[in-house]
C-alpha cells in the first residue's frame, strides 16, 4: 500500500511539472509574437502622418516647397524605406512658384502593413 501511494505522489508531481512546462512554453510563444510584430501602433501612425497633414488644403508656393522637402527627406530615411510617399503634380522643387497658390491633397493607404499611413500627395495649381 505504501508503494502505491508513493507512485501516485510521483505521478502527480510529473503531471504538475508537465503543466508548468506547457504554461511556460505558451507564455513564451505569446511574448515572442508581440516582439516580432512589425505593424505600427496608432501613435506611430499619427506621428508619421502629422508631418504631412498640416500641408493639406490651399497653400502658398513657399509652403509647398517645404512639403516637397519634407517628403524627399522622409523617402530618403532608412527607417521609412517601407513607407514611401508618392508625390505627384510637381516635377521638382524649382518648378514651384513661391508666390502662387496650390492645392494639396493627401491620400492614405488602405491595405497592408502601412494601413492608415500617408502614401500619396497630389499638388495642383489653384
């Protein structure tokens, strides 16, 4: 009888050890998926977009030049390699008349890992 009770205690200890190890593996897998998640959170999206949304609407040429420089700097940055912004309506910065008025339209990505980010800016003469 004494051997049977010791066998039950050992079996219980083994089951408890298996349960603890399984729980550890589960926690590790959940934590590793959070660490490897490359998607941007709302604060990062808002911070990125705020660099460009201030230029939306009717703007003077000097402001549009600043926008073009901001877009070029953003596209050249290594951390923004996957977040390139297409700039249309302006061939280069020298073609912008600083005294003229321009309309700036901003479009956002609707799919993929860049969902919600500015992905296209269109500049047209007013």
